[in-house]
């Protein structure tokens, strides 16, 4: 394919050289003439492992050249990769100035060459927040081109997952390829660019592609911060932190795995809250600052507050809660976030009825009975004996369980407002219905 790459920094330079080495005809574009001249001389404008030899080779064969002329690049390509910087503003917000400027230039050049025919696809590889492409960049393109994105012009978002220092290797062996496509033809054009590379390809809506890069980088930062804080605590307590992490990392079932990484409701139970409190207290006694670990429980409380707020927003007073124990398949109520949620709503005067098959059973059989009667006597009075009893009462149903009896009884369409705390199996369909509210989806 004939490809133009806008921005010859790390991402653009590596993308241009690697695509050229795969057989594409690539034109690099940059406002910095020094970078343009370096590339045309077969030299890399960035310091990066393997990039120098790669650029020298593809420039020598004629697969890669560079220019400062936007129109020349657009006329000589069918796909444009936008790899310009998106730095932070002083207040932390995303700076989109360079993105807007290059989008205007591409749009103007496309308008000039409209008579040439053939649909050009503009692929944004720069990191940008969800909504930036559709709400900011697409309108700019359409204004300058005088056409419709997804019809007259292809548009896609294709985030990169290149680590400085190993970016060439990462390009040829990516962890995944993500294509946010405005329409299937746009996605097809990007897919063709990377044909032959390993790794799974995900073709998703444009905002999803924008968000994925932030999910990745936020988690990478969180992992590093977590490891460093834990290391500092271990050192203060006289423990070998690397030995601890060797064992931690060996657990591929719960630790380095998809476990606990789906948005849902708050955590609770007899272990996580108390152990986090103990660890943070030990760090404080040792004069070790652990801002990440210290804010895990407050973050959990904030998520619980979101659930209560969803109920408040409905303006309705009769509430049914399905689920009470801290975890499905148990009657354990110790530090259950659902108990905390019920107590908040009850304390604010909501007319509440609760159904949890396991808790109802334990109340009858005596298991957990003393805890309910001594610690939660007010909630004990609110427990219903059936799903139907709660549904008959409720204007708002809070669903905190995937109990099959509850799922099969939940109405669709007209009926109580459904506040989903667990992402119901049919959540995707319900999202299109009035009266459905997902906690974090």
C-alpha cells in the first residue's frame, strides 16, 4: 500500500520504517526539516535499537522517503497515519493542538486532490481521549474535505503499543492490534497494513480503541507503583521484596490473570478490607508513604457511593435489593458492600426489601443467624422470602447477584428501574431499554 506517516518522532519514525520494510511505499511527513533531511539521508531522527539500520535499508531501496509537503504526501498515498504528539497541558488536560492542525492540513490536501478519485483513509495513531476522534477530528476533516467520514473519507483509530527501547521488536511482534473503525472499509484498510504480523486483531468502535490505550498505560503505571510501594513496605519490615514478588508472580490463577479485572461492584468480605487496613497501618508505623495502597479502600467506598447515587437519581423510594452476602454462593455478610449499600439506603429513608437465597436460608437454619440478629437487626426485618415479593414491592431493583431465579424473573421494558451492579448476562440488550442503569458500563 502507499502510506503517508505524519510526525517523525518515536512512533511515526518506527511505524514508517517498519511498514516500509514490510513492502509498503511510505512517505514520512514532518514540519521539522532536520528530521526530513535525516530520513532522506538514510539516518534515524530518534535513538532507538535497530531503527538506524532499518531506516538506512528502506531508504536505500526507495521504500521510504520524507517530505515537509503535506499535499505531496497525500497525493502519493492512499492511507495516512497520524502520529503527532498529544502532550499534557499545564493543568493535565490533553493538548490536541497538533492533532487539529495536521487534520486540517490533511483535509485541505484531500479537498485539492478530490478529482483524483479513490477513497483516502486517515488513521489516527496518536494517543487521545475517547470522543476526540468523533467529536473533534472528524468534524474538522469533513469541513475541509467537504464530504462525509465513513463514506467519502475513511477514518480509523489505531493506537500503538510500542515501548521506547524495544519499539521495533514490539512493532513486528505486537501484543495485539487494535483498530477502531468508523466503518468496515476503514477497518479493512488498516487491517491490510499489518497483514502477516502475529497477535490478535481487535476491530472495535472508535471510542473503544481510544480508551484501550489509556487502560493499558494506567494499568502499567499502577503495576509499577504497586510493586514499588510493596517493595518499600517489605524493606521496612525486613522482608526480601523480590522473593515476595517471585511467589506473587507465579500465581497465574488469581494474580497475573483476568481475575478481578472486570468492572463490577465494590469488594468486601472477611479478608480484603482488613488486610489492606493492616498493611497500610504497618506502612504508616514504619514511616513509609503508600499513596496507592492507602487509597484502595477509599476508591472502593467511592464505587459503592456511585451505586447509591444511581438509586437517588431515579427519584423513586421503593427499592428492592437482590443479593446481600459479600460474594455469590455464600451467606457471609462480614464487610459485605451490599450490606453497606442497604444500610445507606435504609438510613436515607428508602422503603427497602431484600432477597438473598443464601442469607434467607441461613436465617432459617441458624448459620450466620446471630450475626444478622445482633449486628443487622434492622436489615433482618427487611428480608423477603421470595423474588416475587421484592418485585411486587420495588420501583427500583438493585441487582447484586446472578442467582438464576433472580435473573429469570427480572422484567424487560416497562416495570421497575433496573440498577445493574454485576453486569447481567443480557446487559447489552438491556442497555437499549428505558429504565436500565449499569453501574460502570
